[in-house]
C-alpha cells in the first residue's frame, strides 16, 4: 500500500483507504457484543491499533469505515478523530 499511497499523492490526488470495523466472528467482538458494548476489548486490541497504523504509516486524506453497532464511545471514534491529523472520516458512528 505504500507504493500506491506515494503514487496517488505524487499525482496530486487525495489518497483514501477503506477500513472494515467489523469481524463478526472475532471472539473479542462477540464478547463485547454479549456485554452490550460495555467492554471494548475488540476496539482496544484490534480496531484502534489498525486505524493508528493506517494513519501513521500511510497518512491517508480519507478513511472510509462502515458499521453501526454499539455507541460511539465503544469505537472511541471521537477521541481518534480529535487526535488525528487532517483526515476525513466517512460513515463512522460519532454519536
């Protein structure tokens, strides 16, 4: 993805990536879901580190993430957006 990011940016275009929030059968997600999203192991162990790697390594201008389960606090989306650089996020749950 590094070569693609470089080529897109060198062409003067905005670089965007898709990140799937869900792994429906991931044991951490299933545990959090069973706990009515009062725990967020899936977010802390899998989703957040992946998003941080995408942002810090490839520096996209846009991240498209889909999903609509659990409250915004579960996904830590507001904290991540506020602490990230000038990135546009699409279709993530903020409220």
